[in-house]
C-alpha cells in the first residue's frame, strides 16, 4: 500500500507516518527550498513528483537553473519546471525504503498539515556517497518520532460577485499576461472558479467532465504539444511536450510516456472549463479541471515557444471538446 493511502486509512497524514520512522528509515531535514533543491542538484538524474488529491505529476530529469525568492522560487530546465512557494515547505525528510527492486531513496517535503508538497526520487546508486553526506548536512537536531501538524486548510469554494461582473469582463479584456488574472480576481474579491462561473462567453466555455479524458485522447491522436500544470499550495510542476501513451486503470487515466507520467482520477473531475485569456502574444487557451469542492486539479495550455508554436492547433482541438448544454448551466 502507498504511504498516502496507508496514512489516510489510519487517521494520519504522510508526514506523521514518516516521522514515526525517524532514525530508522527516515531522517528529518531542513525543508527550505534553498536547501532541498540545492541537495537535489547534487543527485544527478532523478524523478520529480508533485501531486494533489486527484492528480500525480512525475518528471524525469536533472535539477538545475534554480532561482530563489522570498515569495516564490523556480526550477527552470526543459525536463523539470517548477514554481515553488517556500512558506508551505514546512517538514522535510530523507527517506530510505527497501523495495523488491532494491533500496529506494527520496527527499520528501510536506506542508504544515503534513500533506505532500514535493518529492524527489533517486534513479540509481551512483550518488550514494552524496546521499550519506546529505543525511548529515541537512539533518535537524529534532529527530522525534512525533510530528506536530496543523489542521488541514479547507479548499476555498467558488467565490463570485455578480455585482462586479461588468468590471470583471472589462478588466479581463485588458490583460496582457495570464499571471494578471489572479491579481484581478483577488482585487474583485473573487477566485478562479468563481470568476469562470459568472463571466460567460467569449471568455469561458463550460465543458462536460468527460471532456478532460476526451482531451487527452485527442492530444494523443494529434501530436499537439502542450503544457500540463499540476500543483498544490506549495509547488506547481509543469510538463512541456506530447501526450503519447494512455493506459486507463480503474478510475485512473494514466499517461505513461518516457520521462513523463501523469495519474489522473477521472471520477474526481466535477467541472471542466475552456478558458481564453488575452496576452501580448495572442489569446492563451487553457482547459482546467476542478473537483466537487472547487479544488483545481490540473490545467493544460498550448505550447507557445518561438519556432515551436502549437497554440493554434491546441485552440482548434479545444473547440472540438464537448460542452455542457445551456439548460445545465442555467
């Protein structure tokens, strides 16, 4: 059983479960991104994992090009592309777990509630000596097997203000960068999902929940490159490239490509929106999935790199996704 599932079944969270093995299979370490990413850069090719309750995003690559910051940090490489929010990196562990394939080593980071923020898995034993050195240099004095965690913050439900709809629509047309959207909704005392629910065409189109799986199949067939964003409060991880191999298993739809795996709980998808935001390079089109509490599960955008612009093909693909009938929305 996976650690997350075992912890849930026993009324714990992952961080508490790992703490119980402190000085046995786990070493409590400094959790700041500067220290964690600095360590990851010494470990060669690894697997980076970021998840939320409904989606797991895994990338193979090397940590490099790290940019530190007080509010946000970044890792920017072609394979590993992260947006990091340090205030949520609260508990860290070096973990050694014996498996059928041998010893599996990982750096794992958790938020204040003990939920996983980001994990880094070693791919081979070449850096075993470096690993042992990190156990000494990163370890904190407190190796207690009891971990103090805070209550899990609830997901913020959709928040709208119909009285400000005209302002929302007017300011939406004035955006020149997708990052301006969150500042706009915050200023209007709304949030992402709340704004989508009221703004209407031509800015958004409500899709059937099944459209997220339909999208993955169309990407597989069309060889259109996309950016897939999956995150939580402390980390967002991005894949740039194709979706090639789909392997459904029970409620999960799985992308199983070289260097990139995605595991998505289709039964958790409650709302899907096709969204258009103006930028200096034209309209940015995204498909965004939410669960029944309003949590953002994942976002998909077209790749718009110079000399490799898949955004027009992506926009046409999104137009073919099944929308919700008007009577469902009213």
